[in-house]
């Protein structure tokens, strides 16, 4: 795998602008682990190896169990492994990420709005949008995941 463009260097102002959204989200009232779960799930849907690697590492560092981490792609079939708030956030992440397919149905919105305040839902949706944007950069420019870089597969 070869990195096509280092977009952070090619367009530092664009990267900085996205970074501003990231910093804003870190200051939100949403728990970091919840946001990282959403980042991971969005990245899995979009097939962004770089982001899947990064957010899996972030979640492990935050204390998520390996058993829970590996079940993120199939969270709907895991019973109570994921809490109610996590399940609603993951469902919202999936429907918003697949907006062209889902149209974000009223029922999905109502479930998310019943769990999250307007501000938290807006912040959660910003997080989903931000990760979708970063995934498109990562996939388009073949950003190399840390795991691949460590094994020399990037050469």
C-alpha cells in the first residue's frame, strides 16, 4: 500500500479546519468513548483502514474490552454488551453515514432525539459528518494504518 497524497501537508488549512471541529467535539458533553465508538463504526462502514486502526487503538487505550471492541460491527446482535445510549448512537451513526440509502427516517431521528439533547445530537451528528469526511480523505489518498506501517507493508 502506498500513500497517494499526504493531505495534511498538501492542504494544511483544510486539515486545520477539520481539526477545529475535532477539538470542539472533544469539549462537548459527549463521552469520549462514545464518540470514539461512533468514529470506529463510521470508519468500518466506509472501509477506512487508517481510521479503523486509529480508533480501535483509541478505544483500547480508553479501557474498552477487546470483547466489546470486536463486536462493534455487529452491535445489534450483542444483547446488553452495548448500553442503550451506545446502541442509539451507533444506530444514528449508521443511518446518517448511509444517508443516500436511508434518507434518515423519522423513526431513527425520533429515537436519537429521545436519548440526546438537541446540542448533544447536533454534536454527535457533527462527529459522524467529520468522520465521514476523514474517511473519504483516508480512503482516497490511501492513508497507511499504523499497523501496516509497523510491519513495513507501506513500502
